[in-house]
């Protein structure tokens, strides 16, 4: 039996990389040829501590080393998948401490570059840390990214074998439900972390400009607030821009409750400029629910949305005004929004709906180990 280890943190807290790791574990564990074990990380009890230093992370580093040693004592590791921490200093130091031991403990080591930006960090801030991390990453046998545009990160780190696996999700909308375009309040939906990096302050200001001429529209904020933009500051901005009665702060929702929020939305706004952004899972979720999308032209957004009909806005310059103008153009044309939503639903079915027989991570591991498919 093949011995596979998947490293990283699974929810909680709820975030794109944590969700991805959970799904990869499920994929490997569903294959009877594989014994899959989880190398547990618990560096971030909540997202307020993500990518920042905390004394508890030093203690957790020791525990992570210990967990790998225990896994290795249980049996050999044929294939290990490790999640890159991203371009910030603390995650890079983490990887510098863990990737070498992961390589020693396994026959084959692959790195998943979910958090983007390593190439930019190495180019803009070369130095001892960047050089050390690059040499460390070069020990990997291969890398996985989610878009062609993200290949730049492992390639900048000197990893030659790179595979692309886009986000795919199980269809929660098999009846092809779409937004109701009848009269009544309509909703701009923002899903994910509420933060400066994700463009929440600019979205609020942009929505306030837009709302002056579109009184029948509201804004839904779904997701956890991060330290860069606390909820209290957000509420102050809502009062300042006089839109508190037009905005609903929904917090974190899961499962059916999250789906119900998507069903309330008439379009998704994704104004992210996050330095670690690689592939916004929320874009695929919006496509699944047949929503038109307003997104920045940041990183791989254009690639993820390619083939659909959406509105891309510039991430540079005055983002608030870009958002306002984009919302106005979409709000004025309900028929266009309907066509955009249908186009996105078709794109989801074509490219991002996970099929029962699709097991991309298993396929890569087996190919890398030289094991042919059964039959």
C-alpha cells in the first residue's frame, strides 16, 4: 500500500488553503491503494494570527517536528505534499524550518503553492532569507499550482516539475438556480475575509458612491474580519458614508447558511489585491450559483474567469471609483447580468465542477511514484 502524507492545517479556521488541504486528504483517503496520513499544523488558531509572529508558533514548530517524527515511526512515507506558507517573512521562516525535514522523511516531496507571491518576494527583496528559502524549495521533487500564471512561484524557486490543478468543487446547484431579476432590493455580495488586502474598505467606499444613484441596491458582507480592517472600523465607515442601512454584516457562515447567502446575491464583488492571492475559491462558488462577477485584474483573476462574461476592473489607481463605475454599469443592465450569470454557470460546468471520477492529486502522486492506473 502506498504511504502518503498531506501536511498543513485544516479548518478551523475557515480559509481557502485550509479547505483545500481538507479536500486533498479526503481525495487520498478515498483511494483503497493509499494509506493517507495527516501531518497536522496548528500554527493559526484564528486568522488574526496568520502570517504574523506569535510566541506560541515557536512551540507549535516543535510539536510539528514531533508529529512528523511520529508519522515516520509508523512507517515509510512514499509521497509527501507540503503547503508553501507564502511570501511573508514568518511563513518563509516556517518553511525554512520544515521543508528540509520533510524531504529527509519522505521518498518524494511535492510543494503546493497555494499562497502566491514567492517570485515577487524573491525579485523585490533578495537577501539571505530569500536565498535560503529558494535553496530549500529546490529540494522538492515537484510543485503544484492552481493556475498557469502561478507557475512563476515554483519556477522562481528553481522547481522544474510544475503541475496545474485548478480549484474544483462539488456542484451544490444542480438545478441551475440563478438570481431573481424581478423588482425589489438587489444585493452586491462580498464573500471571504473582510480586510484591506481583500479590498473591503474600497468596496464600501465604492458602494457608497454607487448607492447614491441606485437606492434599490444593498451590500452583503459574508466572512470574518481580519486585523487590517476590524469590524468596528468597518461600522464607522458605514456611518461615515451613510450606508449603514444598506449593508448587512453577516459574519462567518457555513454549509447551507452560506449557500442561502449566495442565493440572495445578484452579483459578486471580488476587489482583492492581496499579495498572497492565487486563486479565489469564491469566484468558482459564484460561478456555481450563476452570479455575474466584478473582479480586479489582480494576479490570476483574469485566467480563472477566462471564457465567462464578467467585468474586470483595474487593481491600480483609485479602486473605490473603479468599483463604483463597475457596479453602475452592471446595475443598469439586468439582461446583461442574466447573460453573464448564465455564462458563468456554463463555465463552472465546463471547467470547475468536480466529477466523481476526478482524482488529480492521486493521479500526480501515482505518476510520480511510477505506478500505473488499474486496468
